[in-house]
C-alpha cells in the first residue's frame, strides 16, 4: 500500500509546485473511515500561500488532476481530496507479489543494511527464570526477527548477570545454609532457597552483608575457591536457562555476560581518566553529568559497577560488530541507568553514542504482589509454559481428540498464547500476570490467529489443489468488499513491519495479525471457496494462500509457531 502513496505523491507533484514530492507524501493520509477513500490529501497548508479557503483549493486542485490508472475515482470533500484505488489493479499488484514471494513474503532475503546488536533476556545467574524475565526475552527475540525482516544482520546478546555482590551473598548463604549434595540434587531451587534465607537473616544480622561484600571482593581478586563456587553456580543456572530457551525456541549469538568484561574495564577506566571525565566523590570515582545524577564508575573500595561493565560492553560491541544500532531491551526502571550510560559514551567523544537505543518495557507483577527473588515471590516461567501446554491439551482432547501430533500442537498453541498475550499491548504498559487472562483462548489472542491459519490450511487441503497450480487467476472474481478488505490488509504487511521496527514495538505486528485474521474470517464467512466454478475457486484460493503466508510470517516475527491443524 505504501507504494501507491509514493506513486500518488508523484502524480500530485506534477500540479502542486509549492512543496516537494517528499512533503506531499508526508501530507497524504489514510482515512479511518473507508467510505472516505484509500488516501486523502488535506489542503489546509496552502491557504496562506494561495490566500484562498482550503475547500476551494481542494476543489480547484481536484479538477487539475489527471486520474492515473491505479486510481478508480477522485472526490473532493470539504478541504480534502479523496482517492479511491482501482480494485482490480490493487488486487493484482498485491497478490502477484505474495504468490511470487510465497513463504518469504514481507521478509528480506538479504541482510546487507549492516549489523544491529540486541541485548535481551539477560537473567541473573543463580536465580530462577521467572515470569518477570519473559518480557525482555520475547520482546528482544521479536525485535531481532523484525530487524532481520527489513534487511539488517542481527546479533542477539544474552548479557548474563553473572557478576556482582549477589554472588558474595550466595557464597555466604551456601556455606551457612546448604550442602554440595543439596545443590546438586535440587539445583537452582536450592540456590533460590538459600538466597531468600540470606536476606531474611540479614535483616537481623547486618554483618552478613559485610561478609558478602568480602566474598565478592575475593572473587574480583581471583580467589580460587570463590571463583570455583561462582562457576559452579553459573553452570547450574545455564542448564536451567537453556531448558527454558529451548521450550521458547529462542537462541542467542553471544552469551557474553558481565564477567566477560572483567579484564577489559581497567583500560576503559583509564580512558575516562585520561579524558578528564572522572572525579573523586567520597572515595568513589564518578563522571559528573548535567541534568541527572552522576554516573558511578568505581566504589570507594575500587570495585566496579553495572555502569562500568556496560560502558566497556558498548565499546567492545562497537569494535567487534561495528553496529548500526545497539539496542538494550530492559525494564523502564532502568531508564536513568541507560541515560547515564549513553551520555558518558557521548562525553568520551564517540559519535556513535546516538546509535545506542534503550527499549523500555513495563513491569510484570503477580496478583499476590510485585515479583521479588529476595522474598521468594516468584512464578517460574517454566511452570507457566508447562501449565499453558497442559491447558491446551485439555482443550484439544475436548474439541478435537483425533488431532494428529497433539503434543506438538499443544506446545505451539500454549506457548503462543503466553507470548501473544505479552506482545498484544504496547510494551511500555505494566502487566499483572493472571492465569485466567493468559489462558483465555477467546477474543484477540494468539490461539485465535493460529486457528485462522489452521482454518486456511484446512480449506487448501480440502480443495485438493497444489499451491503451485494457483496462477493466472481472474482478479475480477475477487473484488467484492470482503475480498478487497482482506487484500488491503495483506498489502499492509511490509509497511507494518517497518513501523514496528521504527517504533521498536512488536505489538504493532500482534495487532496486525489479529486484524488480518478478522478480515479473513469475514471473507470466509461471506464467500464460499470450494465452489464448482473452477476459476472462481482458484481466485479465492489465491486469497486463502496469500493469507496463510502473511499470518505465518506475522506470527514468526513474534516468535510464535503456526500449526497447520488445531
């Protein structure tokens, strides 16, 4: 559809000489009311220049326009000129593209626009993978696919939280409250138990916090015992994380976490010093910043912080990947941290600081309160995913007990429901996790979109016609209202992906997927597809197939599978 806007702007530029073709294109609108046309050109801007009323300007301009072939009719309504696309041209142009590109429709097949690094998921080692980690993981995975779809080469980075004072706490907790056998037997659950116990005990015994800091200091100084425990805790955690990532079908190109930068920070701190950016405040090394609190580089005992490691990581990623963008997918609560980080890098003289992007998302809470590892108020993500899969199995057993590959379908639909629920609203919104809401399979949900895809597949199977045989169709047979509405939605796919990338907003894709599913179901309701008239059947099947490709690719961009049967 965007292509028609460009072509229309070119036509209008032939008669409007006061502004550029690019400015005309920006002015062209898409009316919310379909009866007002496919595009509308407002004439308010020209009132001062031409010293005429906007409705009169619109009327005069309309008379000067030579109707191009892709436009069916042009109308003047008050200060607007409304344009109606030619249905046959529209349908042919869009379906020709989809049926030519097939499973690649909307997805770039080359990734030559440059590299984009995306930092997402990034759970803390020795803590369970809970529902609060879901957002960063699925949003980052979707952005990775969205940017690849428009031609970038993406590098997914899982910046593990594998360094810091919490490991000093865990070492103390392990020595005081656990055993090797208990950790080996219970894994991350035991690490969570003793971590919670440490904080409970520390409320009455502040000396435990000092002991934790001492143990972390040992880690930083290379103490063999402390580092061996740290590595053990990390290995246990990675096994846990990999199991969850496998269920979600998410992978990463790098697992370089905070510890990876330990031997690289001194050089960066020295650079900050050499550029006269650091000062000492109460024994700590800081970088003063305008309009925000200073960025803390080292504590008074010389130990480093998140900011130190993140500055080092940004420099490493630029040198290693020469990124066009370096995206961080983290909670809104970290806005200040990233504002400080980006400003420090800018003050260091790096022009690419403008290419650093923080994509913030709202927090997840539970009906029992905020998620807190320290208090043990967590809902494990693996438990949620398994519950969703089991719930889906029950529905399948009730509605379609003879379905083939029930286990696989249950997994794809159950996990799809969880991901889609998270993606459907703007990512900046806070979410309260609710079993009832997430596992509701009615309404504007992932299973609804997946079922629409399965329904389209079912129609194609029953037709007995091979996809490759759908060609040379009579477009004039599918220009009824519901068919055209569906074709227009299909034609919006590429610009929808571009909008989602521009706004770093996967919910745009999720809502688009629902819209196209709704359009298809209206088309399906109003038009018999498997009719005796072979030419009509082929034409309508072309639309069914185009819908299948589009829905499948839209769901793929969200990290959701598309089962052919449900």
